[in-house]
């Protein structure tokens, strides 16, 4: 506890900052971490989590996941549940990239089959899934059709021929948040986003071909149930969100809330990025409806990208995607607020759960899970850096302590500016190739900023979620080819 | 940029890009901030030719929010119109109100080595301040 002396260990994997630590805290801060991860967290995580603890209507605690790092308003890796009647909704508790999320796709292919074609596969994926600044996807739709995307999310994509109905079963909320209202979205958001379906973006977004080695299996039973069922199996993982559309929704409402907070609702502005509105206000409900539009755009985006992945694999291996066993394991959101039912103080109640850089992780038997995962719990995908690999985990009953939330990635340990000064794109490329990882980067600068050493130890993060009882490890996936946004 | 203008990227939030921009006047500091945004977006801002112009004008309750809106206007024009823009002339008048002339061209992937796809300018660490030597504008870009 070098950086947060007033943080007390409650039990292995859980630390707490009492409500008296900062003026105005209504609930404690609870940090899920190992001692090592806690020591590596920047001080801003604790400050921001304490600020979140002051928000009206917060219930239980302000949580920080093991991969938490400095964000805007909320830390990235922050979770907070609000009472819908008394509490607020905060764009800073969701993030600019609304429903930034992960999709994991299994195949019947094995590493020995894929290895000789890897270069061709990477080139195909890079050319069919545009990455980087701006960019237009292959889906050409007008603004009216785009409104249908906002209403129906991945369902729109499947109905338009970009996927299979079973993809929806393996997507959080069936690939569509109810309550979306395109009338709550600005014209500017639609102008920014309507051409971007099917694009990855940049920053920490990527599309990766990965291998599940026997040594990477933690729970063979759960792995099989998730379709990770053969030696040296090849899978595909990608990470992206609602692109310029979602960013503009967040920008628009943050600005509106900042103007209205002191004047209209008498709410103090502790941190401008913690701008919020009473959830019961018209403005709060409008943001929720707009946020659902962005979440749906993101589900549709990942569904359309899967369609391209299927096309590329099918062309390279000369077999249909169905014959190759290409199937969604799960698609999970990172940056959302959702109305969910949780037990608090022995009583079930509805809560508005903000997860920013955190993954929902429902346990076995949860009614929102598809029948395929009723016995296993929800698959959780923790994306690591492009040099270190990623994890599949499963939701567990003890995750109730965090409203069934867990980590989302390895979490940055170093700023982009410092990472860029510490290495070059060529060095990163050479190092990755030495480790057998091919990379196609949209930008050299982006490649150096995303170097493995700029991230925390993903093994430690995954283990920390298990120690804290938030999720359990199922498998570790090793990257072999990466399309870097 | 004019002789009195400059910017540098600094340590900031771990996921993103923070910068400090300098100018002799608030308008010059804003213009330097606009150049910082362009430098975050494209490896060589000098490759962006001045083929088209856009003018923007708006007011906000304070200088910080005026800077935030200016940067987010540049983000919007990049996505909605594919435009990479140099701030040609930026004036900040009492109000505060901003009047800017921007010049640039549409993204050409063959000529422009693109870098970060900035999602938004954020209010984190946002400030516009008068210093001994002029004005500084500090902002963080979410990438």
C-alpha cells in the first residue's frame, strides 16, 4: 500500500478505503487486487474511485477492478451501481467509447493447419477490416437505415445477412440494448458514425488470431463447454466499440450535463469528467436512450466484423465458415450502464450498474445467460497486450460482491507518450516476430504506444480476479497474428 | 504556426495523449492546441495541404470549455468530413467567444501517415491560463 496508506486489506484480493477518507464519500471504495497490482496502481485510481463514492444514489461501494488505471471521472476498471430513483447516470462512468467490447470466436482449425497460411490470413484480415483514423467500413447505408442499426444493434446486422442467428444468442443482451431512441442522438453523432460500421478504430483496438495450447487450459470442462475443445485450437479475438458515433454521444451529453449540473440540479462539479444527471430527469433518461443507441451500434459493428472474419477464413482455407466451425464464443461489453437486478442487504432491487473498463460476469444459472452457458456461467474475455496473450474466464456466484463485474484487460501501466519514447515501432515489430507473432499496424506510432511493457501483467490480473472471487480462469490464449488499430 | 506558438506532448492519463500548447495570446494558444491535435492524428502535419477552408464560431461559459469545444470541433470535422485541418487564424474575444479559420484537406491515406484516431478531447486536466510569457492551453485527448 505504498500509494494509498489508508487502504485496508479486508481479505485476500480485496482492499477498502473507508467512507471517511475523503469528504462527501457516501460509500467505501473497494479495490480488488493482489498486493503487486495494488502497488502498481497510480494514485489517481484511488482518488477517482473516491470521487465516484460521492455521487448521489451510489449503492454499496465504488469498485476498482484489478486492471484499474487512471481514467476520466471514473477510473478505467471502475464499477458503481446507482439507485434509479435517487441516483445519477454519468457518461464518465461509461467512457467515450460506449460498449467498447470484446468478441471471441472459435474455429475447428488447429495451429499446424493455420501456421503455413498465417501471412495470407493476416493480410486478408487487415484488408477486409479497416483500422486506424476515421475510415469507412464496407457497409454502405444511409442515415435512415443507420437509425435501424441504432434501434436493433447486432440483430440488424444478422437480418441484413452479416451473421447467423446463433451469434445473437452468444452476445451480451442478444446484441441489442432495449430502450434505444435515435431521437435522443445528435445529427453530429450520426454524421460521424454512419459510415464506420465494420471498422476497428485505433488506440488499444485490435483483431487477433490466437492459439490455445494445452498448457493454457485452466479448466478443461469449462473450456469444452465454451467450444474450446481441441488441441492447438485457433481462435479469433477482437476489441472495438461504437467508433465516432459513440464518442460524439458521450461528448454531447457531457457538455449538456456540465452546463446543467449546478444551475438545474444543484449538483456540485467535483471533476468535470464526472459530469452526471439525475437518472430520473429527462436529460438522464435521454442520455440512457442515446447510450443504448451507441451500445447497439457497437454490437452491430462487431457482428459485421465477424462476417468479414468468416469471409477471410473461408477464402484462405477454401471451406465454408460453417465447415470451419467458426462460431461466436461470446461478445461482451466493457463500457456501459445497465438496469439490472441485484441482491443488496438481503433484498433484490433494481440498480443502474455503471461498468467502465469492466466486464459483466454473470454466474451459472443467471436468467440472462443462454441455455448453453447456464451450467458454466458467462464467458468473460480479458484482452491482454498484443505481446502477452489473453484470457477466457467464467462468471462465478461469489461475483455478487461486485454486482457480477470483473476485469476487462491487462490495464495500462505507462502513458502513451512514455511508451513511445521508450521504444520504436521497428523494435516492437522485431520483438513480436521473434516471439512468433505477426503484426499489421495501421500506424507505427500506435504500435510503439501499445508495446507489451506499457501494460500490467495480464497473468496477475486474471489470477487476481480469481483470488477476489470475481471470475475463474478457463484458458490462456497466445497471439500469433495481430491487426493493430 | 507563428514564432510565438508551440506545443509539447506530456505525461498524462495512462491511456491517452496530453499536451501543453503555448501562445502569446489566447487565440495563439488555441491555434497551437489545434496543431497538437493535428500532430496526434497525422505523423507529419506538414503533409496536410491547405486546399479547403472552414470557419467556426461559438461561445462557452469559460475559456476551458471554449478550448474543449474547439478541439471537439476538430474531432468532428475529421470524422464527419474526413478533414485534417490547420488552425489558420484563431481569435478569442470577450464572452468568451471563439472565431477560427481552419485550412486543410481531406484524408488521403497515400500521402498522410495517420497516427491516433482521437475519440474526443476530454475535460480532464483541461486549462487555459495566462503565464509570465503568454498563454498556455492544456488538454488530454482520449485515444
